[in-house]
C-alpha cells in the first residue's frame, strides 16, 4: 500500500511545501486537490500539473491521484478533457470526479449517471487515467457499496474504479466487509475518515476526526481490506479542524502510524 495525503486542507501550500509536509510525516505522496483557489487548478493544470508531478517524483514521492472539483460530472465538459490530459502528461494514474446527485427520480438519475460514466470511461481509455468515484454519504448516487455497484454495473474496472471511504460508509453503509466485497472488482482507492457525532439543539451532526477517535470500527476495516486483498493507494483525508500546520503535521504522523499498524506498512 501507498499512503498519500489529501491536500484539501493544505490549500495555502505550494508544491515545495507540500513535499516537505509529506516528508516530515513519512507519507508516500499526495492526493492532490486540483480545484479553483488552489495553486494547481483546472485553468493551469495542463502546464502546472506535469511540472508539479516532476517535482514530486524527484523528491521520491508520488501523486497517487488528482481530486477534481465536486461539480465535474459531465465528461463532455472542456474541463474534464483538460484534467484527464494533464493527468496523463503528469503520469498521475487516477482522477476522482464529482458526485452524481439524486434529483428525485432514481431511475432517470441513475440512467443519466451511467451514461456520463460511459463518457468518463472513454476518457480513461483514451488517456490511461482511471476514473474513480467516491462513496460520499448524503444525496448522491453510489453513496454506499450497494448503490455504487448498481451505478458501476456496466463499467469496465480497468477504466472506472471505486474510491471507498471508511467514514462515509460507516454513516450510510453496512458492515465494511460486505461494503468492500460488493465493489471489490472496481476497488481502486481507500479514503480514510473517522466520524464523531455531536448533538446541537434537537439535531445531531457528524464531524470528521482522526482515525481511531470516532465510530469507525477499524479492526473490521483491517480485516475487510485483507479479505478483498486490497493493496492500492490509501488517502488520509485529514478533514478535521486543527490549530495550525504544525499540529496538522503531528496528527497526520500519528494517524499514519496507526493506519500502518492496522493495514500494513509497505516498508516492511
């Protein structure tokens, strides 16, 4: 396995600073957010992403995937072609696209999403960059293993893969062993989140916390990962509030040590 860090929470860092962060934590590289407002964004990615990838490789690290804007759900969008071409030139193996919404008519929404995925699969076949879809709880299609299996039923796993999220599957899925088993043919990436619930007035809200501090059953995750023989890229999402970069670095290091004990350490 290779462990990367999602750069969503590191928006202020340039490529050199991202490299230093990964090296200080002991990570293998980045899950690079290529979004508006980030140093590398959809408008400059064709030039900036290959340059960044070269810089990252020269540091002995990888860009395991690019995470696109969450509204990227149309393969005919000019941004899609630019990002796939940029990833191909940068030798980034995968791109996480956006989320197909449930708009109130499941059959119609599913058919539209499946048609869009056919287009993304063609982009993947053309560029060699695998399309990946993330299991995100809420009003999205494919928000758990069963829904995602239905969504991807006709997709070639060489071109379309699953980005399974431990936290969101804990919120909206079944036992993690069953969740991963349902999508094992497409399983490409594992997103690391843990979840805590807080009561605010009469309602409950969840928040992301470091692995081991929430409701995710990590021993079950470890068994499930071994059961499906997953040996791919693991992305630490780090989507929790911290005081500063030093604290983020410290927590990331602790989380990485915890995960390597559970899931496996590629250095051993």
